C-alpha cells in the first residue's frame, strides 16, 4: 500500500496566500473597470462643422467622456447597435430610437424644436408645386424616414436628392440639380452669406423637428457627465445646433 501524506505546510502557505491573491485580483479588476467605465459619448447632429473638428472640441470640453462624432446616420446607428455607448447626443427622436433615455434637452431660441424651410433661387417657391420635382435634403434619418419627413412637411412627394452635408445642398442649387432645398432654418443666413446666388426662403409651418437631446444608459452616467454638457460654451453649442441644455 502506498501512503500519500498531506503536505500541511504547503497547504497552510496556500491558505495564507489566498487573501493576498484575492486582493491583487480585485486591484487589477478595479484598474481595468476604471478604464472601461469612462462613459462613451456618441454624437450625431446636423451641423456644418466637420466631424473631426467637432469631436476635438467636445473631447476637450468633456475630458470625463470618450467622445466620437459621426457624420452619417448609418454609421451612427451601426456603432450604437454594436458598441452600446453609455450616452449619445442626437435629435430626440433618434435618441429614443436607440433605446436610450433622454436626460438633457437642447434648446434654441427658447424652444426644444426647430423649424425647417425651403431655399430656392431668385424667388420663393410654393411647396405644393414640388410633387415629382427635385428637392435636396440632408439624409438625417435614413432613406425612408428622411423621405417621409420631407413629404409630410411639403404635403407632396418630391424626387428627393439626399446629401451627407448641408454644404452639398448648395451645390444642387448652383448646378440646377434641384428646384429647392429643404433644411433647418438656422442654416439659411449661413448659406445666403456664402453663395453668390440669390437664395430666397420659404417657410413651412408644419415642418419642425426636435432639437438634439442627450440620452443616457443609466442615472450614474447622467450624474457623471451631464453637468459638463450643460457647461459647454456657446461656440460648441452652436455647432451642435442649440443655445443651451436643460
């Protein structure tokens, strides 16, 4: 018979090391977790500022968050779906569509919605005459949603020419590729100033869209970064399309 003796000294050493090893494991975990919980803030807004420039501005103003700015709706939606960020800045309807709870609302001129208008060359245009005609618009919400919003706002269904940037809309008018362009009213003076064309604005009483909001995955994330967002300076807020956050 073979008798195996227990190495009691070895076992005692192992038992003594357990608390030490556990403490080391907790320390490492906390370090990794500390890096991981820095809230990721994904941003998608209709702006004339390049995504890289806006991202740099926001990252400098929000050091407690990891900021990423998107210029295309499909890239934003894909990233949100695959990476599940802790917070987003986008129009309120988009925030709700990605299943985050709006915790801050952008305000412009005292309102939480903004009007859209038509711009055309030399004279105003009757929206009801644009059925089947070429109208340019930024593809803010994806093909179907953008088309539905424009058609509902005009009361007719135009041939929609979608662009990625507001600046691209101006080219449609310059090259007579569109009878009118559809855009937020706040961009009118900028385009009028930058173009040699005589751009005339036509109001659309029923065309409004919620301004950007901030959606948070949890109350803890909201507590961590909401005060910094509310403290953003006027220049950055203007690029985001708002005056302030409430």
